[in-house]
């Protein structure tokens, strides 16, 4: 589930947002 969210956010907001999610996760 997290991976799917990260992929969607990565496409919408970019890599920076994905990195933030990775740190939080």
C-alpha cells in the first residue's frame, strides 16, 4: 500500500515528496 502511494505521489509531486514519505515511513 505504501509503495503505491509513494509511486502516485512521486508522479504528482516529484521525488522530493517521495523522499519525505520514505523518511516518515
